[in-house]
């Protein structure tokens, strides 16, 4: 009798388990972006509801996509770790920082490239002709001190200029300032901002102002273009929402193709979504600039990663960029 009850109980449990549907994927996706033309694909994805389109095609039905704009990667890192966003867009330093912090827990990695755009160190002091000309009275605005793309690039440039081990030589001059605010400070001469390590299109806008010029670029420092932005998420979100994860990446690919094939539409969407007052002709000029590549491929980033592993306070030190990327980001 006891054995019969056990068999019946096991059969009932099996039937109940088999009758349950697989765990449903999320019905809401939360994505993050920053300021500037480098995020034009996101603006196209938002305006044209491309994630929703690909999610529906994947059989997920109607989903909600929430877009948030952050000033820098350090803020986005905190939002991702706290579970307030699902996808973020990070520079190499931001990606390495969050990869190190989450390794063995939620395991954040890069899922796709976004673009390869040069960053420029703009100055408005005629006496500053090299990094050695910066003095204690100068201030260099970056999106986030010590952790942003620009902050690490400045450290790499300082080590080249002042010698091995002197990468922090200019750190005490850096201040955190969002790109729009830094551009206003540079153009108006307010807040004692002498220089701004900027991005597209803010560096071009500054360059059109008399007295402001480009001192160096990320390409000068690294010797080649690099991925300005990398799309990242958690291993947990990727494993629990495989269709939604793929829908987001497919939407990104479609938006990237739009930028490449229909620059007029891309420019119009950027102006609409960003509320930027730049003439559309200038936006088109930037989109057509051969130095500005919008691509989902991750360009070689090992140089910056190795520099950060050597100079930074990281518990986990990667041997190559592949450790920081999901397989689909390495294709």
C-alpha cells in the first residue's frame, strides 16, 4: 500500500510539473543610454519601437521598453547592479569595472559593440600645447573622474608624456561634468574649465568656437580606433530572457543598418529624440565622417584593458578582452 501511494504521488507530481509552462520572460525591458550622437542607434530603437517589433516577432507579445539617460558609466553601473536597468552602454573602463565587481555573482559582460568614435581632448588656453603645459590652475572636464573612457585615456596619455608609472600625473586636475555642461563651460569660459575630453558631437561644437582646438584624440593615444561604447547586461538577464535578449540585439543591428543606409532618417531621429539644436547639415556631416563608425562589432580593446589591469585596483585581472564579452559579442 505504501509503495502504491509513493508511485501515485510521484506520478501526480510529474504530471503537475510537465503541465506547467516554462518560466515566462520579462514583459518589460529597461535600457540606458548617455548623451550625444554616439547613441543614435538607441534613439532610433526608441523612436521606431524596434525592440518591441523584434520581441513580438519572437513570440513575446507586447512588451514595454523603458529608456533612461545617464551622465556616465559609473551611474549606469550602479543602476545595473541594483537591478534598475537591464541593458547599459559602457566604455571599456566602465565594462571592466563592473565585470570585476560582479564576477561570480550576476556576471556582467559585453553583449555587442555600438560604435567606434574618436574622443578628443579639447583645450581653450593658447599656452597649452602639450600635457606638460597643464598647471594647477587648470581643470580638465571628463564625464567621470578615474573611471570614464576619457579619464583612462588621459592617464594613458600622461604615462606616455611623463614616463612609466606617472599615469595619475594629471588626475588632480580632472573634474566630473556631463558633456552638455562641459561644452557650455568651454564655450562661455565659465567654471575655470580649461579643457574637456569630449565626444561626438560636443567636441565638434566646441571646435567651431574661436580659441578652442583639439589637442589629441583617442586614436592618437591608442594608435587605432576603439569601441567608444559596448552594450552590456547580466548573465542572469541573458539566461532568463533569451528571446528578449536576442530581440534587443536584433533591434540594435537593425538600427545600426539604418544609420549606415539612411543617414537622413538617422539625423532626423537624433535631432527629434535628443532635442539638440544643431543644424541637420552638421549632423549629416558627422554621420558621414569616415572616422565615425557605427558598428555592433567590438574593435580591439586589449590595450586599454591591459593598462587598467596593470594600474587599477581590480580583484580580477583579465588576460584578454574575451573574458569580458559574451560569445555573440566576439563574432
